[in-house]
């Protein structure tokens, strides 16, 4: 078995490669070449934490995978990361377990790739201003995903703690991002300037008011993953001309903002425009005018992790990275 750690993955595998591989698996889903059982979630309420077990298989590529990821929000106080995970890859022709790799970075990367793909399909072509609400770990790859597909000229960072927003901007600069960035504490002021908004928070209440959105704005919502969480409000959902989701079954169980709207009786899941795979495969018309507000909601699914894990494994084999171990 090849063991590949987080640092090796970051040195091996880029956002552009993740976008390519996730796009390919979205198309495979539309061709019914995947098996993707619903994830198992174990909650630890006393710690506000969760463990997720996520299996999937690529029938054409003859490879299966399972990701185990834990989300423990109180961990930073102990000097440990909030999110930790591993992915196990299995050869589906003989049952051999071929690779084990860190999943924390890949989770962020595939989520950023999904937002990049959704942005490419839904956001206005001339989008210039990106607003990032929430500057935690998940947000960094959100920015990279958007920068990969749109000519962003200005990034506005919104966070409850301005110091964290500044540190996030400095990290972008160190990474090599040359786009100018600024910190804005007034979320309404930021939203009114946005062409694209990325929300990556664990908020239980909407983080901006949908009434403030300019016509033509595209929103990526990736932070909330429990029915109790809501990043966008009902006004945003009602104003959106197209709501696209990464995985409809998962969204119905986990996307708090959409669950809330469905329970209110003013909106239903039948109004979801489609899954991202349908748009990626060319089965759905995309943006019809520059005035449409569009909303992409992502809760994740195992086959997205499988896509990037396959890519990392192939790259590691090609360059001789990772460590072979006997199991």
C-alpha cells in the first residue's frame, strides 16, 4: 500500500488538476458509472463534533474509496486542526487496498474545485469582485477555485475577527496570489459590491441579507453541512433564479438553509434547478442573463473525494512519491 501524507499531496496536486478530475467524475455520475452510498454521520453533541464515513466506487475505473473525516470545532484550543481525515483506495478488480492518504487538504481542495466548476458554469463571465465571508481553513481553496475560472481583480474578506481576515489575506499573498485584497467588517457593504460570494462558515444564522445582493451575483455556499446551520437567508433562496446543488440527496438531508425554506412552505426542493453534474455534462441550460442571481450549495459527497484521491494516487505513482508499506 502506498501511504501519502498531507505535505506530499500539497506538493503534488494543484487546484487546476482537481478541477479537471472533479469535472470528469461529475460527467461519470451522469453516465451512471458510479456507486455512491449515502454517508454515515456520527454526531458527538457534547463536543459539537461529527465523524463522517463516506464510501464510493468508480465502476469504469475499477477503484473504490472510503473517506473518514472528523470535524471537531473546539480542537484549535488544543492545538489540533478542526478537520482531520484519511482516504483509503481499493483496487476493485482484486480487492487490494492500494493507497492511504491524508484527506484534510483534499477535502478543502475538492470543495474549492466544486465551487470553481460551479462558478465557471454560473457566474457572469466578467465577474471582477469576489467577497469571501468566513476566513477559516475551508475558505482558502474556495478563493483558489474561483481565481482559476474568473478574472478576479479584487477580493474582499469578511470575518468576525479582523485579525483572522488579515492573516488570511497575507496567506494568499505568500501563496502567490497577486490579486489585491481588503478586509471589510461591514458585511452589507461588501455584499453590495460582490459579483461572486463564497460563504465558508459554520453559522447557524444567515451571514448576509439577501436583499443586499446585486442582480447577477453568484453565491457559493459550502460551510453549513447540518440541518441546524444556515449561511444564506430565505430571501436569497427566493431571489435565486437558479439553485444548483452538488448532490441532491445529501442536500435534502444536510443543507440547513434549503431545509429551512422547504419547511417554511415558501419553497420546495422541486425548485432546485439541477445537480452540478447535469450542468457539467451539458444537460442543462446555464445562465440566461447577467441579471440572474445564482446559488450553488455544496455539502460534499464521497465520489468527489474519490476523484481527487485517484488523481493524487496516479501522480504519486508517476513521480515516485509516497511510502510503500506492508499491511
